[in-house]
C-alpha cells in the first residue's frame, strides 16, 4: 500500500510506495526533484533537516541523506557550511507526470557496462576548470579552430598520457575526437588492408567498421588475450585490440602475448590499441601502453567515457607520424571539430590535477562494489564462472551450457533490472556461451546485492540454478 508523509513544510508532500521495487531513496529524490522543477519548492527555500524529514516520512535518516546527496550532486539542492540545505536556482519546468521525455527510468538497477559512477561526476570542479580556462584562453579559440583539437588540450592530453600510461605523445600527433567510437570510425576511413578484431570483442567496434565498408576478421581470444598465431594466420595487416582489459572478457594481455603482438606489428602492419579500462587495475600496478614500446606501429585510443562520463564525448588518438595528415583530414570532414568548451574545461581539469584526484576517488570506491558483486554472484548464482575481475569496471559471467540466458534476461527486464548478454560480442552469436556482462561502477552496493539476489531467484524459478 502506498504511504505518504509530509515534512514541516506542507508543500513538501511526497508519496512513497513501500510495496514498489523502486528504492525509497530514489522515490524521495524523484518527488523532491519534481517539486523543485514544478516550482512548488522555490529557489532559496530551506529544506527540512534530514532528521526532521526522516521522522515525518517514517524512514531512516540515511535514506534522506542519500536523496539529498543525489539532488545536491544534480544541482537541485545546495548545502552551506552551516549544514543547512536549501533549494538551488533552477528553471521551473512541467513536472515529470506531464513530460513524456522525462518519464520514469526504465530500470531500477542498471548493470549495463560502459559507464562510470555518474553521480560522482565532479560538477563543481568541472565548472571551476571551465571558468578558469575561459579567463585564460584567447578569444580566437572560440572561433573555427583546428578540428583535431585546441593546442592546449592536445598538450594536456599528451602530458597526461606520457605521465600515466607511458605513451610517447607528441601533441602534434594527438587528434581529439568524440570518444573512442569516433576514433575507430575515422581510422576505418583512413586505413587500408584487412583489419582484425578480437572475438569476442566490443560489438560496436564491428558495427562501426562495417558501416565504413570494412568487414573485420574475427580473431579468437583466450586466457592470455588475443591469439597472435591466429592473427598471423588471418592475413590481417591491422589489428584492433583492447590489451589492458579485453572487452568483454576482461582478460589482461599477458607479457608473452604483448611481445608476440609487437613482433607481429612489423613494418606494413599496425596495431590499434583501445586502452579500454586501463585506469582501473586491482591485483597489481597497471602495465604501460603498447604504444610506448612501438609508437610508429601503434595507434593509441582513449577517452573519458569510463572515467568521467560518456556524455562528454571526449576522446583522443595518438597516431604515427605517417598517418597524422590523413586523420586530421578525416576529422575535419566528419564534424569540423569537437566542443571547444569541453576541450577548455578538460585541459584545465588535467593541468590542475583535478582529473587525477577524481580517478583516485573512484579507485577507492569501485573495489567495494566489485567485492559486493563477486560476493553476491557466489551466493546467488554459484554456477556462474566469473571472468575479468582483475581490472576495469565490469565482470563477465559465463553459465553452463544450456542455461536459459534469454529467459533470464527477459525476466530481469520485467523486474526492471538491466542486463547485457554476452552473445552480441561474438562474431557468430550462435557460438557464444550463455553469459552476461555486468557493469558495477554505476550501481550502489545495495543495488548490486538486491539485483543479483533477484537474478538468483529468477534462475531458480527457471530451474536453472544449482540446489
């Protein structure tokens, strides 16, 4: 039965449905957000204390703290040093009930990979970086600038990559682009010769390549990474790889395979190194990029999609000198350049150390979520084999042959749990083992526990779980 409570301010009426599977703190945050957007809560209004509101609603104080924290991160609330929380200045818009484009999210628990913790995006630090950058940048930078990136932004990226990934990065050989996906698309327009991709591999890479007229050659991946012997046998002259944290299996390319792959890349061959998830390694210090060993034979790709937010669409390539003019031209024809404002903010964010600080914070946060997911899988889905736990922000799980993965995925969707199946990552999905790719960066530990418990319950109902 739905219950409601009011705070000491009558306009703060919020209904909480305790029978809903949607977490109460999200219901509270949604209700307050709508009240602010609709103008029922006006800018400057002091919010009830967490103690008062939790008492009025009959919920835990921690739940209210979580809701207030979410709305503060989104910019709807502001907390001053005295501890008082008030409504921030936002534009009033119709409530979500009248806005179909802002309908209730489809999923309560989202295990989709490919996203960092979006609630932790450093909004204030980003705004400070943008303001500082705008005070220093020449007005000419706001006009039609080099489509491959502002000089200051390319220099900041080059410095960061040299310092953290061992990349040999001349700013003149850096091309800024709209994420790693655009980098692959631009390369597809510039390179010649057969191109190989990992199998399984990132399904979007294959789609982008095919869209640009390349039918990639699948090369198998095993516990040591891409099979270089099979790569050689394929006849490919270009290999697109994810050595730091193979997508999707999570395998880290072994030292022996690194050597073999670099030896494969003799003159006339090229490695495209998508440094996917290289920022997160839990069992040891990260290994440097392949590009640092053979910069004339490796194109290095990276982005902020797994570190800050995929919505920023900030990515980069470091390319061999013989490819730079072709790629600059391809970028110019693709979109005449990426957002100058984002380049200004990001270059300042890098130079100030803000990016390093943010990554340190995330490296402290994600291991607990990873541990929660591993524990929940062991408890509720013991038949699942876990792969790729040593790095990154997702796990791959494989189930025994015959496991009804399609039914599990469909039932999970009905329970408002988002899952990404493993099969689309295979060149021939029919050959894929039953499996899932579970992202854990953008879900809380409580969501992880509840979500996997529900998956175990569904599996038992399907008669697929071990007793």
